[in-house]
C-alpha cells in the first residue's frame, strides 16, 4: 500500500522554529521603527529649526516695524535721543553737559525777560514733552483703570496645558488676559490747559468719558476736566492746570472809543470779558437770544453791562437801541438814560413788548422778499431787550392774563426777531420750566453760580454738567464767572464777564447821550452771523 508524501505546510513547526521566525520579524519591525523614528526625528528637528528661524525673523521684523513706527510717530524724542547719543559719541559727555547748561541759562533768561515769546517758540513745546512723558504716559493708564475707563476681556482666561502628553501629571495653568486701554495719541500743553488726545478702544463711547470727567479731574488733582469729541473714536481729555479767571477782568475803556463811529462796531463779536483759556470773550449781540441764570450775587449785572459798554458807539449813533424791563426797579434804573424804553410794572412791560412786536411786523412787511437779514441802520436799528429777573413777570408778578401775554410776546420776539434785528437777553435766578416757560427759545445760555446741580441742567441742558459745566461749584468770591453753552459752542466754555463799577455805568450814560462825532451816521455794514467758539490756544505737541 502506497502512502502519499506529506507537504511542508502539513508539517507542524517546532517551538524553536516559531521563536526564530518571531524573533526575526520582531527584529525587522524594531529596525524599521528605528529607521522611521530616526527620519521622523530629523524631519521634526528640521521643522523645529525652521519654525524657530521663522519666529525669530517674524518677531525681529515686527519689532523693527514697531520701532520705525514709534520713531516716526515720536520724531521729536527720537531726534533728541539721536543727537544726544551722537554728541556723546563724538565729543563726549562733558561737552554735552556744558552745552546743556549754557542752553538752560539762555532759556531761563529768555523766559524771565520775555515770557510771551519764550512760551510761543520754546516753552509750550518743552512743557508738552514734559507733560506727556513724565506725567501722562506713566500715570494715565492708572487713572483710566481707577475710573473704570477700560474694556475688560469678555472671553475669560487662556488655559495653557504645560505637558499635553501627561495630563494627569501636570495641572493646567491659567494666564489672565489684560484689559484694553485707550492709547495716548498726543499731548498739547497751553498756559493753563493740557489737551490729552486719546484713541478709544472697541466698546467705549465718548459719553463714557463725559460721565467720568469729574473722577478724571480728581485723579489728576485739578479743579476741572473737560472731554471734547474730536472724531467717533478720538476724544480730547482737557485738564485745567491753572485758573486764569481768578482775577477781575477790566471793563472796556469808553475813553478809547470816544472817536469811534458806531458802524465800526462788530455786533457779531462784542467784547464781553475773558475765557478760561486767557483769550478775550466775544459774543454775538445781533440775533442771538441769551438766557443768563444765576443766584443772587452771581454777577448777572456784569453780564448785562459789559456788552453795552463795548457797543456804546453804536448806541450813541442810533444803530442800537436798548430797551430795559426791570421788575425790581434797581439794576437798570441806575443807568436809565442808556435805555430807549424802560418798564418796571407788568403793564408797562407788556406795552413795551407790544411796541417791539409791532415794529417787528412792520419790518417784516417792508423787507419781505427783498433780503434775508435786515440791515442795521438808524432807520432799522438793532433792538435789544434787557429783561432783568424775567421769571418775575412770567411767573410771580401781575395777573394771569398779563403774564400769558408777556410770555406770548417774548416767544414771538425770540422765534422771529433774529433776522429782523431784535435780540432778547433774559436774566433769572430760578431757571425752572415753570418760572421761564420759554427758556427753550433762547439758543444761547450762560449759567453763573447756582445753588444746585439740577439748576445747571435747567439752564444749559441735561448733558452740560457731565461735560464739565460745574456751575454749582463756582465760589461766591467769583462774581461774573459762568459757563457758556448753546449756539456756536460745542463744549461748555468757562468765561468771566468784566467788572462794571457804578461810575462806569454813569460814564456810559454820558457817552450814549453825547453828540455823535459822525453826524452822517453811516449805516452799518451787514456782516455774516458768525458766533465763534474760542478754541484751546495753540500749545506745543508731544
């Protein structure tokens, strides 16, 4: 019987053979893994080297760009550092010290001998540089944080896993993100004010800075801080370092205007006092109805008489006629001859206002369709109504019908009299809506010292106090100091009217009743209405 031969596949492998084959396969596998790991290590090493080089070049390029941008943005500081460094390199620090000493002595002598020219050419630039780098740059971030003018990071903290391969062995570490701060763009420093221009970050509005103005003033250690909106994302935080209105302002000199013709007076720029920036305060008298609010003794008389002194030649020549309504019978009565019409009682005041309304209607009929602005001449003079204690006749004095009639006449004059040559100037102690129901018809407001914060809003508007009009903080020793806001004025402007003594009022009476040096009394030229806002005087920039 023949038996078939067994194939190799049917022959079972021995244990030694299995171990030999398994060892060979394991050796090949280890060798392959070694080679793969070796090449992967080289690849990863090359990638790591490339990443390090790339990051190094990236940060170097970024640092170079930032350095160039910073140097160009702050070119004055960069130039100064470069010049000082080059000087020390070539000539040594001793010569630099001697030169700086000589320059300091020259600047000191210049400042003592001619302060205006020194401040114009050198002082303002040096002061701006000093204020920016030694005051605002190191301190402003702390001030902004303390008053809450930062934008917190809403995304929370960043979690960094130090060793991702061993999560159980290493605890996560959190790195808090920093809040965003507005960046200082420039600093300009004038004789009394610093203008710090900052760029807002996303999430902030100019109104946020308006609300924090008082806190910013306290942080800076100054009496006043005002915020001005320059663009949608740029505001100017203005700090008042010195009070230029602490001294009495001198009234206009009538003797200097004795030979001045009336038509030489610019009724759109009438000198009325001084501003907080040290510049003359000029306001428009023609077509600008003004409401002045202030407590007793706040200086409303100065606001009344100073413009009349400034336009005295025009009153004398008949180009301006002043009408007085004086319920107290005291303030305006002292200069009675200055006024073309004068009323004390409610009935007399109503008759005076009726006469003015009739004249206004006559001018309207005469000039309708021929001109948009009635020319100021002796035939059609500028009619000014000085209404002292306007609240008395609108709220307290007289019967109800008379009060309503007076209110109606004032409303007609304030709404229609601008182009026809009629101007109303009212003075009030209690500026509530009930006392002066037509207060919204006065486009220009001046708030002198008042008793409460709410009165500031009643006179100047709801947002005036938040924007720096702190009239309730004016001292009793500062009569004539107030805040101007309204037509032509974007931000509350602190002003002080000139002090007008009793003898100046009597001199004004004699002046306006004296013969005119120009018998022809030429008609005044029609000037464009341009009530300007005194800007911050030019200071150096840093």
